[in-house]
C-alpha cells in the first residue's frame, strides 16, 4: 500500500513537472507531516508490518 501511494504521488508530480504546472500548486502544497497524516502513514506502516517479518521491517524502516 505504501509503495502504491508513493508511486501514484511520484507519477502525479512527474506529470505536473512535464506540463510545467507545478507553479500553480504552490498555494496547495502541504508539509511531509500533513501528507503523512492525510494518508495515515502510521496505519499503513502497521499494515505493512503485519505482512513482514519484524527483522526485515526494522531494516526497511531504519
């Protein structure tokens, strides 16, 4: 899920850059903290963690 959300955001930002429309987004930009809250990053990490062995998850997150 986290990969999917990040990939979708990356595609959107690339398209905006290619169309040179990023300047129009300045008033709508949010902080990383706000973005993390909006996608409920803590919950996504818990879901991701439930599908991954603890030792592997610790290496990914750290």
